[in-house]
C-alpha cells in the first residue's frame, strides 16, 4: 500500500515537473538555431508577389536565412530595429531584429550586403521576418 | 468646345493624384490582451501595416498572426496552432472608412475623435464592426490610436471548456500607429 502511494507521488511529481518545464519552455535561441533554408531577398519577394499562397506553404513559419542589400534601417522609440532588404521593388524583405537576442550591431549601411535569419511570418506589403539575427 | 472639354478632363485626370494623398505605415503596433480569471495573456506585433486615403477617409489595416510575440513560447505555439490556425489564416485585416469624416480635418494639426465602420477579418471570419479612435495630426503625419474588444466566439475561435478560466472570450486590442505620406502614387 505504502509502495503504491510512493509510486503515485513519484508519477505526480514527474508530471508536475514536465508540466512546469513545458510551461516555462523558453523561446528558440535564434543565435544558435539552424536556418531551414537560405534564399536571396529578391527571389523570396518575387515568389511572394507571384503567388502568396504557394509561397506561404513553402516559407511560412520556417526559419530562413535571407541575403540582400540594405535599403533602409529604422529604429523605433521603443528600440525595435527593422532592416529592409532591397528587392528592386517598392517593397522588400523586412527583418525585425529579435528583442530577446543580443545583437553585435544594430547599425547597417545602405547598400551593404547582409544576411539575416528569422521566422518568416508572411506577406504584408513586404515579406516580413521576425526575431531576426544577423548571420556572419 | 469639345477640345476645351478634353483639356478640362485631362487636367482633372492628372491632378487627381495630388488630392488622393495616402498615408502609410509598416510599423503599426498591435497589442492584444486576454484577462481571464486564472491568467492574463498579452502579445504584440510591431509590424502591422495601415493605409489611409486622406481624400475619402478609407483605411485598410493588416497584421500577420505569426508576427505576434508572447512572453511564453508555449502560449505562442498554442495561439498559432490551436486557436488562430495561423498557417491556414496567416493574417487579420480591417477595411473600413471614417464615418464622421466631416469632423476630422487631416490638413489641420490637432486631435480628432474618429468613428470607423468596416469589416474585420480574423481567423478567416469577416464581421462588420464599428471602432472608435483618435487621429492626431501633426508634423505632416497622422498618429492613430484605438482600443476595442473582439469576441472569440464572433470569429469562430473555439476555447475548450477546460481553458475558459485561462482565456477570455473578450480580447482587448490596442492599436498605435504613425502614418506618413506615401512617397509614391501607389
């Protein structure tokens, strides 16, 4: 009888520990995360412009490494940094830097070639990527 | 006579873009808040877009669902997979226009209370909604802020009985955006 109680307690404790772990599961560490695929900014934007649904099936929620030339960098009052990559169109690939990661730099020169990895969240004028970190 | 009419028509056609100035942002902050008895949940996206036509008071907003960041990774997962089904419905939109446009002077600095009527689309479900907010005109830009509530049940977002204490049916949404004149005529 005692043994059963101990066993039940152990199971309850393990369940609680797993639940607690899942509850507090941290966000993916973007610096060490591996990109699912790499693509050029213009190619990604063109695929989205041609067929949003097909591009979403391919890229939505994927961690992708996008390379391109910096068109513009903006810094909001709350510190949010966004880098727009040139695609030859009025709109581009908009990379929002990850608020949870440390960034070696948040200044980028117009025209320099950079690669960012981040989560593709879809098309909203620009193709948007969140939680971006620069890939060297 | 006909020539003069044609000239007049051409003048109208070419000058029209000057009157239909559009304002735009890709940095709209959209926040939502669920206040249930057991738990408070909030998430934010800082990459919403908005276009406002200064001539007509028509506006369009769009935010990508997967762009919402939560404090807890597990909540973000559940939000996307179980409730918003964001792979199937990747965005939320609002298309509408200002109903009291005569009270709002976008050419004069100041703060105006605006009422907006339109269609809200969340989770693939479209619903007529009326929302009010403040438009502050200044420095050539339009600052727009609004707070409103949407009901999960209105947008076919199902909350299991076991989660009723954790997730409210009434989701409070706040929007803050600064729209600047669009550079090109597009």
